[in-house]
DNA sequence: CACTATTATGAGCAAAGGTTCAGTTCTTGC
DNA sequence: GCAAGAACTGAACCTTTGCTCATAATAGTG
C-alpha cells in the first residue's frame, strides 16, 4: 500500500531513446494489467513483467504505483479537455438538437476509444489521489460552465432552471454512456445516441 | 488480501442476546469504517476497534472481510427489491408522469437514507464478489423488465424503441440520482425530482 | 455453587506486494 | 577504444493487514 505522500512525477527524465521506449512500454503494460486485474490486484511486478522490464526499471520512471494510474488518467483527461475546448467555441447558431448530438457523439466516441474497464478503474481511484481529483473536478467544472452558458443563451432552449438542468444534462450523458457502453451486453452505439439525443432535446426545447 | 473462496455466511449463529448485540455493533462499525476510509483502507482491526470488540470476536461472526461488505450490500438490496416489487403491482392506469414521479422519488429517498459514499463503495466492490454480483444483476434485471412492460403497455407512452428506452430510463435515474445527491455540493432533492421527471416524461410521451 | 456452553480476547503468524539499492550492462561523446 | 554517465537488473527487505488459536471471561442451568 502506498501513502500518497510522494510526488507523482517521474524520478528521472529519460535522455536516451531506449529509455523513452521503456517508459512507454511500462505505461502500456500498466494500462493492460489494470484493465485485466483491476487496480488492487494489478501488481507492479506484474506490470514490469508484462512490459518485459525489471521491477527496478519501473521504479526509475514512476516513483510509485499511483503515479502509473495518474499518468494514464491525465492522458485521458487531456483528450477530453481538448474536446471540450473545441465545443466551447463552436458555432452556436445551429439548432440545439445538432449541438446536443455533437456532445453525445463525442462522449460515445471517447468511450469506444478507451477501454471502459480502465476508465472505470481510473475514475474509481481518482478520489483517493488528491492531485488527480483536482484535475477531474476542474474538467467537470469547465464542462458544466460551458453547458450552462449554452442553455442560457441559445434561443431553442425553453428550460428555466438552467442551473439544475446543466448538471442533469452533463451527468446524464457521461454516466449513461459510460454504463451502457461498458456493460457486458452493450447497447448499440447508434441507438444509444438517438435515444439520448431525443431525450435531452425534448427536455430542453419543449 | 482475501481469496474469496470461503463462504460468506457467518461461522456461528448467535445464541445469547449479547452475541446478537456484538454482531450488530460489528456491522455498524463496518459501515462507518468503510464509509470513512473506503474498502481497501478499512481494515478489519479498525472495524473491531470501532465496534469496541476484539478482532477475534469479529471473525467469530464473519468469516472474512468480504462477508462484512456482503451483508451490508444484501441488506441494502433487499430494501430496493421490496420497493420494486411494490411498483410492479401498482395501479398502472394513472398517468405516466405520476408513475415516473413515483419511481424517481423512491430512488431519491433511498439515496437520502443510506450514505451515498457507502453505496458507492458497495457497488464498486460488487463485481469482485461473484455471489453479490449475481444478486445485483438480478435486481437490475427485474427492474428493467418491469419498466419495459410498462413502456410497452401504457397508453401515454409514444417511444418506439422500448428496449433501449427502458435501459436508458432505469440507468439514468439510478446513476444521476446517485451522483447528484452524493456530490460535495448536492443538488436540491425537489429540484432534481422535478427536472428528472420533466426530462423523462417528455422523452417518453412526446 | 459447580459444570458446561457460549462468547470474548489479542498477541502473533503468514502472505502479499510495494519498494530499495548495490551491482551490471549498455550508449554516448571524444 | 575508453571513460562516464545513463539505463537496467532482481534478490531481498519491510510494512501492512487479514486472519488464527490458545486462553480467559461470562452466561445459562440445576
């Protein structure tokens, strides 16, 4: 068990190409091992083994086990943040349904891209790693603000309590997509998109 | 770490009153400790200490750590299952909006009753305890069937893809309520109920 | 009170697994 | 080709923690 007191930064900056490769192999192995075994049962020795690297090498680049998960989560979040930034400045004059569809589709695609099992593990552990929690919360806040602004300004929107509505919309999309894509018997992505868009559009514009 | 091979049943049936009290004190302590520290960091020694009982006593009633969480989850699920059974036979002639409101309200109340942090921990660990997973899945299936039947039969319902719709509705309510009630800055319960009902009603009946 | 069954105790065992570090091998620049 | 630094190795250490068991205390019974 770790104590979460140490920095999550790598202890050493790679200076040779092989080092960068090793680092990458370790991270990929970590993703696989966490996905297959979960976080607790995904031991660092197993990760090193899977990466074809000694346990010592692992600890040359990652100061502890948490740091591995942290880097995986940060990479995932950075992609999501970039996508949000795009949405923020997108054309707001198109009909609400199209904007909603864009948001839903982006979320679905992001969940088809990464393994949802890993995603779940990362989000489960995030609350235990304060530095990451901060990052997740920030992402959440930005998304919420963007959405509320949109609801307040777009002419198609008829809902009145935009404060609650934005929280409802953002969380519904995120949680439902995550759940229904990750299930053992996943919902068809197109159907999910259509139904979700229908639900949100009627809610916001009727 | 446990191996999950042993039965989750208590190893001894209490025959005296004090034993039953001890058992109860241990379970309550477990709930508190898991809530405060999470499952991994909620050690059995800490639970025994909090219960004011020796570690040996704990293991007289619960064969391993998992069994503690299992009993907590089973108690929670049994309440939820009972509530679902009621809904199943309820009057289906009232307007859809009222039925939806009943479902949403029940869910919200159940989440105000139990600590959502504990709930989250239980649902996170359930996949790792096969016996419990089965119980959770069964609950889920019943809820889903009940909902789909309702959507297929109720005259107010206009949605066509009732298969996807029922999954969407059930999961939306469960996940969103859980999240928005558990957050550090929780949504007002009445507002949440209203917006959620509005969203689902318009989706299903427009 | 005596005798048995039940319940409670807690020091310590054993396994797991995160992490270290002294030593070895490889790369690079001259 | 040869330092010198960078990268890599893996056996072993050490903490954590679930759990046992020999012993002690308490309750029930006649």
